[in-house]
């Protein structure tokens, strides 16, 4: 037991450098996490917008005023304003497939502009119309 505690009683100061390096590395990891975590939140928002929009198009059976209103509501609710691209516009016949691609550009950086690089978040959703048009 005494042999295990012997390195802890060493007073030569070698452990101070190890502790400083460990604390520095821990702070860099925390700083990176704080700057990258908002990207994951924005990605979740982009996916949610795509899913909600495709569901609105499925129920309405068309891409038009209903989906535009829903898009505006989701932009206000989430706080981001992504670009939305539909595979079709107008009326969509029963069981016809439709897809939406939602993209949102973001900047990821560790210390402001230093080490910053752009990332485009992309969310996709597909569905089928639930409305029969005569």
C-alpha cells in the first residue's frame, strides 16, 4: 500500500505541468463543444421543418398556400429561415410522391472568425398525397 502512495508524496513538482496541460485540453474540448452544439440544434430544426412541411403537403394534396403558411409559421417558431425546394408544385394526385429539401447555411468556428468554416445543413422528407383530385 505504501508503494502505491509513494508517487503521490513526491514533491518535485512534475505533476504541475501534467495538470496544466490536462486543464488546457479540457478547456479546448469544452470550447469546441459550445461552438459546435448549436449546429446540432439547427440540424434538428431543419429536419423538423422538412417533416412538418411534407406532412402539410400530404394532407392538403398540393404545394401552395397551405404549405407557404405552414412554412412561415415554422420559420417564426424555430427562428431560422431556410431555403425550401419542392419536387412538385400545385396539385398532387392521390399516392403521387412528393419530396422537399430544406437547406440552411451555418458557420462553425472555434474562436470567432479564426478556424471558421461554412456548413450547409440539409433536411429531406418524402411523402405521398392523401387527396384525390377529380
